[in-house]
C-alpha cells in the first residue's frame, strides 16, 4: 500500500512537468524560469532514487516493486528536459539581446 501512495504522490507532484516542458519549448525564452529551482528538484529526484537503492527491504523485493522507480525516472526525465530547454532558451535570449543592440 505504501508504494501505491508513493506513486500517487509522485504523479501528483510530477503531473505538471510535461506541460511545463512544452511551455518552455514554445516560449523560446528563459525569462521567469529558475535554474536553481530546476536543479533542486532534479537533486530531490536523485535522492529519492538513491533512497530506493539504499533500502535493503525495497531491494529484497525489487522484482515485485520495480514499478515504483519507473515514476521517479519519468519525472527526472521531464526535469532534465526542462533543464536542457532552460539552457537553450538562455542562449536564445542572449542572441536576441545581441541582435537588438
């Protein structure tokens, strides 16, 4: 039951990432975004994944509980995509500033 509740928490927390990634892609600007926030969220997911691998009880039952990690990896992939888009959009912002001068 705790795995189901954990999945619900991760799904609720990560439900907005796909929309955020699409918005970042379409915006072509990093204005209003915080790289420190994105990195903090990324590190939180890394810690969550590491905690699963460090948990002996979880690892002993990994064959029947692997699906919990899938949701962590989906969310960390979305955050990673948003970080990549942030870097791209910062570069586009700088190019736009240079061409405006």
